[in-house]
C-alpha cells in the first residue's frame, strides 16, 4: 500500500455520534487519505458493498437488523475480499475473541480506541488480509497455467453463484476439454503437452474478460464462468473461443494444432441447480461435441 493511497472505509453503525467521532479521528491522519462512508443497518451496509469497492469494513456487531456473530458472518459471506474490524462496546468482552474467530481481522473497544489506534488497526487489517490472500492464492492457482485450480475455481464460482442469486443476474458456465492431448504427448513429448495446456489457458484468457472466472479442473479439462453475462449469449462466447483458436493455429508457432471441445449451460438466478450439477451438465454437452468431432473424422 502506497503512503498516499486513498483508503475507502465503510462503517456499519447505527449510532450517529460514534460515526461522527470516527470520522473526526480519521480526518486527523497526515499519512493517508482515509475516506469514510457509513450505513446504519446491516442491510444498508451489504447493499453499499455491492455498489462500491471498499478497502476495509468497520463493523458494530450489534445492529438493529442483526446482532453478534451473525452480523460478522453475514458481511464475511457477502464480501469475503474485504477485511473486517469489529467495533465492540466496552462491556462486551465475550465478543472480542469470538469476533476474530468469526473472521474479523481485529476487534476494537468503543471509547478506548483513540485516533492512532483506530487508524493503525484499520491499516494492519488491510495488510494482514492481503498477506493471507496472497498465501491462500498459492493453494488456489494452477502452477502450470496460472489459472485457478479446481479448488480455486469452485470456491470463486460458488461465491459468484450466490452473488448472481442476490443480484438477479444469470451467467454461463463453460466446460472445455483439449482435444487430442494424448496424441500431442505421444508425438511431440510431454513438454509439448504442457505447452499445449499453457496455450489453451492463454486462449481462454483472450476469449474471456478479466472479471470472468477461469480454471483448470484437472488434466486437459478447463472451466469458465462468465460474470454479468445478460447481454451475451452462449453462441457468442463459443464463437469468440473458436475465433481465438483459429488465430492461434494460423500463427503456426507450434508443431501441433489446438482443438477444444466445449459444453455451455446457462444458470438462471435462484435456479435449483447446484454448481456441481451445472458442471456435470456442461461436461455432458462437451462430450457430445467431442463425440461428434470424432464421428466426422471417421466419416
């Protein structure tokens, strides 16, 4: 974090005098530009988290529409990428450790947190969260391709599915398989096979947007989940992918040609399908396309 970075803070607190005090304390920082927004209820806070990006969340666990650990769990589930600092009453000693165990980065006591302690706690919460996220990414990213591994894809896709249900947005899930992987390995060696997987990942990155979720599910299988795809269609996505594959093969930089079979399913908000069921359906469609290709070659 650069010293002059703007830091956006959301304070979920229903007592206006506490909000005014915290705003005054943050205004005294000379090293950082600390921008505070507030919400008086948990529902209003969650809605604001959907509308804007915040660097850290300051949360009173006792709100008119939620209380205690439920409030902390709600914000962690709703916005897992935003670190939380609990802001507890002085007589609520039982909440301190529970708040941290529930996912808060720190817990401050109202009336005991001066400006220096408050600012330090917020900054440390952001930095600890970033470090934890960096370590966690090592467990969620496929080393060969740089895409998410199966665990990473399922984690992010499950969160996106919940977000789609809340916002009422559908999405497409695409399951893809690299055709002829065994032939590439047998003909050109496993080094070429690894290169084919890396090139497939590169093609997927070219096809999809940076906000979409891409994963290598294992072996030569890949998956993609689109974000806010209401203005797109499965046919458009498939055509973009095919165009990228053709461009790659025309360049002729490698001794092998790439071919990818895909299956695409659309998820409607609050649909009954689980993420695993969506993947299974897309996987089935992908194998139907692969069998069709084999039949054409034999014909």
